[in-house]
């Protein structure tokens, strides 16, 4: 081997060692960055010269699993947060503020009143219990619709974040593709791209499709394109207010509906999905249960025709505003105690400008003479038949909407307990799912970390090895330099 060849070889080795040491230093400085993937300095030899190519540690299968579990965990967290807020409509069981507790208190007050139908204090206690029940249903409805509005706003925020991340991803992807075409080191840009995908998976389920030239296409977990050369537009129009009759808007991706009834390619996971399920499914179902409870309460205390003339049943102790359609959603927010049974209120119904009477609970007649149970009125102040009948109606089995999933019949108390149990069971199920998905995400993240993260012990060992190689190359250059000097002195 000539001295010139030896010199070039040693010089190339020295430069290669320097480049490899620079990559090790780069790994060391990026070790604390969770989005950083370990860089690998691959050594190749061409024409007797050493060349370093920077590669990036990656595992597509582990990345896909991590993205999937991130989206699933985000779905359950959004649901759990909403269910915890809905559970506040029940409150602490020991405080007896739930609809079931209110119905129990109403039943107890009614039984006491039936035992002494001429006792106005007991009548007042019953009316107060009735107000408490109506108020709990009203407040629960307000809370449900507030939670729906909050979820709707959360969906708008999620869509905004998705669009922002897609725009950033487009820039990072273009940088990776242009750099790859020029043979440049694009590993850092690929780190940024993967970090953006991970953030995106928190909001929406993402499928990653690698393509030639280090290009990537993104699809939702239902197959709708999110990014294919360019970012696709995600659209959503939030509502400004909610009541039980309002239906939430749909999310569109590239013009395709992906949430709500009628979605052709519905999303399966992500924070956006959890919020949509909370707004359109869980909260709506709970509202329907409370509405059915309100209908049952109104029907239980309704006045029936006492003439045999076939008059329709009419609201009694409990009623609703005249413009309200009791078959439509939202009855639980409108149920109220009839003014006719409260002496502190002035009637505005069929007998306007007259104060209510406790006796109307006992005797009936709120809706006129045809609905009067105690025709003797004050002459028979001990009349208790109507009150006992109401007490029996409260514990009797009544027809309920089978679509709610509680069967076809239930008592008032039983139905109210079922709604509370359903809500609590849903909350517990979501909590367990969050725990499971969080654990699964931890395992997936750890597996991906083991495959792609920087191990400081390995980097330290590699640095020592490279330093030895660098020293050997430097020593060889020194020997060659000395030999050249000797040769030149002999020739001179």
C-alpha cells in the first residue's frame, strides 16, 4: 500500500469517526426529548472511502399500536369526564338529592298526609316534597344540556386542533420528501412528523400509510383521507345553546360525515369521538330517561274523569306549561307543581285569579267538577280515598318506554332507581375502560420507547469505542506524516 493510499484511508476513517461521534452527541442531547428517535450512523465504504449515512430508529408496528391505544384512551377519558359531571345530578346518596330520593320523600309525605287528610301541615309537607322532586328534574335537565353544550364546544376545539396539526404535518412531510430527494439528513423532520401524528391520534383515530420517497398518507380509523399530498379540511359548526330538542351538528372530513346519525364512515376513537358520544348518545339517553320519569310522575298524579263521560285524563298535582308537548324531549325540564294545590300561588288555568288549595290534592277537581273525587268537599275533611289511591299508584307498576332498556313496566321508585343505577354503571364502566386503556397505552409506549429511544449506557459505550477508533486513525496519520517527512529529507 502506498503512503498516499494509506493517508487517504486514515483520513477517511478519522472523518467517519468524527461524524459518528457527532451522531452520538446528538443522541445524548436528544435523550430527554420524548419525541426524539435514536439516530444511527450507518458506515458504508465506497471506492476505499468511508461514508456515514444517518438512519433513524423506528418500528412501524409498535407506532401503529401506540397510536391506536392513544386514541382509545382519549375516547374513554372524554366519556368519563362527562359521566362524572352527569353523576352530579344524583349527588351524594346520603344527601337524598337524587330524583329517586325525592320520589321516596314524596311517597313518604303522601302516606303521612293520607293518614291525616285534614292536617294542613302534612299537606304542606307533601307540596314541598313535590316542589323538591320537580326542581331536581328541572335542574338535572339544565345540567344535562350544559354538559352537551360543553361537549359541543370541546368538539369545536378538537376540530380546530386537528386542522392545525394537519397543516403542520403537511409542512413537515414536504420537508421530509424534499430532503429525501436531495439525499439530505431528514431524520429530525421525521421526528417532528411522528410527534404531530401522535398528537393527532389524541383527537381522532389515525391510520398511517408509508409511501415511496419517505412520503406518508394519513387516514381516519374508518378510512376517510386526512392527508394525501395535502391536508384535508375538517369542518364543524358548533351550537350557541342547547336544550333537549336541539340536535348537535356533524363533523365532516373532506365533505364526508364522520359523526352523528347517518354518518357514512363514522369515526371509531379519539377525543372527538368521546365528546360526540357524550353529547349525542349518553346525555341524550339520560335525558330521555328523566323525561320518561317526568311523564310517569305526571300520569301517576293525573286526575281522571269521575262522571263516566269519557273525559280525558288531565294533569293533577304535577303539570307542565301549556305550550309544552309532553311527548317531545325535555319534559323533565318543564315539569312543575300545579298552582292549584299551593295556597301561596294564584291560579292561571281554568279558574284564574283564585288561590290554590291543599284540599285540591285530597278532593281532586283541579280540572273542574267532572274530576272531583270528594263531592262533599269541606264537609268531608277526612276523605282519604283519593290520597290512598295516589299512594298506591306510586308503588304500582306502570308502563314505561321499552326502548330505554329497563323493560316494559316499573314503579316510580323503581324506575328512578334504574336511571341512577344506569348512570353510575356507565360511569364505572368508563372508569374501568380508562384504567385499562391507560395501562395498555403505557405498555405500548414503553415497547416503542425501547425500540426507538436513546439508551445512555449504549451511547456512552459507543462513544468510547469511537474515541479509540479516532485515536487509532489519528496515530496512523501521525506515522504517515513522519514517514513522509523522512522520505522528503532523504530525497532532498
